[in-house]
C-alpha cells in the first residue's frame, strides 16, 4: 500500500510540475484580462493544457507504473520459465498474433490472492498484459485463456489511447466550464470578495462538473468492456470467453461479503439500476447474456 501511495504522489507531482512549465512557456496562466473579462481563447488553451497533460502523462507512465505498483514480474519469452509462466506467455503471444498485433505485449505475473488481470501501456507497441497468481490458481485453462483474450482485445482495440483522449477532452471542458461559472458567480459579490468567491467557486464547480464528466467516461468504459468481450470471443472462442465470465461470476458470488479488492478481474461489478451509471464495468450477467446472444 505504501508503495502505491508513493508512486501515486510521484505521478501527481510530475504532472503538476509539467503543467506549470507548459503554462509558463505559453504564458496562458492568466485568462482574465485587464477589463475583468475572460479571454476565451486563452482560457481554452489553459484548459486544454491542464486537461490533456495529466491524461497523457498517466498514459505514458502507465506500463512503468503498473510494474512498480503491482510488483509485476515480466516474463522473458527466451528465458527460463516455469511451465505455468510459459503457458501464460504462449497464450498472450498466440492471441496477440491472432489479433493482428505486430509487436507482442510484455507479459507479466504478479503475486496476489486477487483474481485479477489487466492490460496497460501507452501504445500497441509498448503494452503489458499481466495476470495475478490468484487468477491462475482459481481458474481453469479455458477460463484463463478467455481472460487473457479479453485483455489482448483491449490492446488490439487501442482502448488505453482512446480512453486517454476522452479523459483529456472531458478534463478540458471541466476546467473550462468551471472557470466560466466561477467568474460569473464572482460578478455578483463585492469587488473585494470576488477573488475569494472566484477561488472557492472554481473548486465547487470543478467537483460538480467532474462528477458529470465522469458519467461520460464511465459510459464509454462500459462500452469498451462489451467490445473487449466480443474481441475476446473472436480470439479465444465464444465458449471460452463466456466460460471465463461465468467462472468470475461464480467466484464473486462465493466471496461476496468480502473486500471489494478481492473481486477485481475484468473489474467485476454487479451494480444494477441507477447505480450502474457509476460503474466502469457492466454487470456480469449482462455481459454473459450479450455473448450468448451473438
């Protein structure tokens, strides 16, 4: 936990430092002109710098951060591997070739009782597919292949880059709109209170718009999971992909009532109704149903 917090803080410090440097270079930090009105062009540039810098830096560092935070052991295909490690590498490479990837993802295993797997990286050329020891222990061979196929589909679909672009656009509009709204509110108070009200209003509106913006990001995230399920079914076969989801559902039901972190493979989420709009991943029953109805 301490290591994860350290790298999280390190990432944010680097992001803030980079943003400060870029704003200084382009001299767009002050978007309110001498007349007390907003220069919309300057504000838009300011918002885009703030919105996209963090998103792109997180993407650029994603593979490195995942290895450090999760203590991922990267498996060398040409090195000495155990039979289980060799099988994981072969599955990832075989499915990656089937997906048309020109460069094989790095393959990793990390020690954790969690049933978990993930794909990350800044591009298809520099991607990582990693699985937990918990997943390899809990699932049979067909289910493991289905999970890996799902993660390879994320890489093949370019989901990491697309999500970054979407997050950057959402961040830009959050920064842009929150500052316009804060400026408008500050016009209704005394001049000596305006700077304080403006500062507080920026925080309030940025939180509010961030929540609204996150709904867009969550909706796309759920869409890409369905897409990755279909991709996984095309790569490993519909039966294996469906079997993987069914095993995940059985596992989640078995440990229900435990900590949420123990059920994180493919981001298992059984929220239904209105609460589902705050989920990054769709309900397993719906995912299974969609695959079976293909």
